[in-house]
């Protein structure tokens, strides 16, 4: 069987929204800066090459990498692993299964449902709903397991499987490893222990999920959106029905684009990875702001009234001040990944707030939040978690809370987002090097130290091995792009010299 294109645990798709520059000898990219610690990540810290599960489930090209057989097998394996862990003890287990509108989701859903039912799990099919809605319903309905079929912001040919534990939280790494191990064991010939008769799972459609999720969103909104005009770009994805309904019922006048999913057009030139349309629509319609989701609506990016992008760091900054004002930002702390902008960190410090940083991936943000009781966290890419109201990133909830802040303060989103200044950064990919020695080369460590001395407190450096290619990414932020280009170029030469 052809293996999936494995997602590294340290996801690299947070690097988004950038403009190309030329740098002799290397592929270079400029984009808004991010804040990094530590300065050199070793390959072992950065990847889990060969693992089916990445930071956000299993993904691949549907019907080539992610086949019906794989979907069925992983579902059976998940049921067996959770049964062995005692999750189902004393009752017949129940699973919530949802999907985004991709055409491949139809046969993959059938495979997942068949796998779960054959393993003795009753299945509630909630249909096309956002990932956070499936997580919410898993908890709300007291289900033992949730399954979402989506490849999020990826192109239509891809799809993915994501599992949620009881309560709606993502499965722990250890459980995912066990599921993969059990799947591999049985794929190579070990027989399954299958129930028969009344022991098999029953399957039914659950049509109330849409309404329950919308009611949940409205119930946690601190104030109505009366007087706001909002453009919504739904990426022809899972929130095409839910998000407009929630914003409309919250009192906003809405203009909707990207809300006609046909199974083939998800993320196609629209949504949070393609902001041109929502930018233009906001200006054309004189809207106060625009909200853009991805295919499964677990992330949200925004656009101010002038059409300027407001990224995940800026959204977090706006919500942090809002939540502190309302007395719900516990410990005056925000959790973000090492990919967050240095300007974000500096802005929080100026406001007397604290930033805690984690590895890349919203699962690690969530783990930190749960362990220490923090209320707000997220990623620059637009995954925002408000833990009092969601167990995962929720793009619709994030958009509603952001719009509520605009409505309540009477200030423009541009003014609110101005609390932080995004600093520039240059990214250079250095190919054909031994990425495994990034963390052990004394020559490279010396070059990084010299670069940091030059940048001082106004810049940062990160060297990071690719999870899938024989290259090392050199990322430098500085007060201006010319300094970033100069420092990054010298570091790229040092990487080639030390690791080539």
C-alpha cells in the first residue's frame, strides 16, 4: 500500500501569506516575522517521519493515499484501542461522524461508519459540519469518540481523518500511536475480534447538530453585532451554512462569498488561504470587516475595512485585551507557538500580559492551556482556541468574538489590530544538506550566535530542518527587510558550508 505523505509533528504550513524576493543561490521568501525559541531545532525535535498521524490527524490524496480501506481500518483500530483503554467500559460506545463537503468525503464517511459499526460502535452521522462543531457535538452528546473527515485548508483532491476523544478533545499522541500500531498489525494479517448479532453498531443520521452548534455559538457571544456589516468567505467549505446563520442571528448584516460548495470547489481561490476575494468584497460593499475560514472552519483570518489582512497573532492580541477587560483572561496569559510574531510578544508585554510558547501545532497549544488553565491560545495561521467555549480551534467562534469586539468598542478593526506591529522576516531554503546535523554543528552554532549579536533585541534567528525534504530553513527577522536579507544570506552560506 502506498504510504501517506506524512505530516511532521512540527507543522510548516503556518508559514503563509508571503511575497517572493530573489536571493542568489537560494530560494528565499519574505513574510511577516515570527518569534522563535530555541534558535536551532534539531531534526528529532522537528519531525516524526514515517508516522501516519501528524499534528492534525491523517491526510493524503483521497483514493490514492487515503483509501476507503485505510479509513475503514483506522476506524476499527480506533474502536479497539479505545475499548482496551477502558473508554467504552460499561456501555455500548457511541461515535459522532462528520465531514466537510469534499466529494471524497462521501465514500470515506461510508468507510469510517462501516468500520466503527463493525467494531460494535453506534454511529451518529451529523453530515457536513465544521471540525469544531463535530468536537462540540462529541462532548455535548456524551459520545465516546468523534471523527471528522477533512483536509482543512488543503486542495480538493486531499482528505483526512481526525479523531476526537470523549469531551471533544483531540486524541493524545500515545493513543494515536497505538491506533496506528494496531492498524498495521491487522493490516499484515492478524484477525480482528468482531462482534456479531446485537453486538454490532447501529447507524443513524443526527439532524439536530447544525442547530445545536449555532445555539452554542450565540450563547457565548458577549454582545450582539447590531450595526455591523460583515463579509464572510466560507471557502466553499463546511461552514457555508453555519457561519452565515450565526452571524445573521447575532445581528450582523452579512455579505457571503464562497458559500456554494459543490464537492469540488473547496478552498479553490477563496477562504483563509486566498484572501484577495474577501479583501475586494469588504471594500466594494463598505463592510466593517471581513472573516475568512478554511475548508473545515477550524481557523479564521480577518480583513479590516480597508482590505488589510489581520492575521492570527493580531486576532489573538485583540481578543486578549477584550477578554482581560471582561475578566475572563485567566492569569493574564496567552498561549501561542514558536511561530508567533515577535511584534505579538512585544505588544503583549507593553499591555502587561504574558506569552507562553509551545511547539508548532494547535494540539500543543491546547495541551499547555489545559495543563495550566489558560483561557486563550492559538497560532498565527488563524487557529484560535477559546477554551471556555471550545475544545479546538473554532473559526466561526473566533470571527464572532472579533466582530463583537468591533461592535462593542465602536472602533475599527484596523485600530484594534494596531495594538501590535508585525515585523518583517526572510525565509531561505537551503537544499541538499544534511538536516540531521543542524543541532550538533559547532560551526553553525557560532554563525547563529554572531547573527544574534548583530540583530540584538530587534530581531530573531531560527534554523529549522524540513520534515520532508533534504533542506534546512533559515529564518531571520529584523527591524527592516534589508538587514534580514543580509543576515539570512550569510546564515544560508554557513548552513551550506557546515552541512553540505
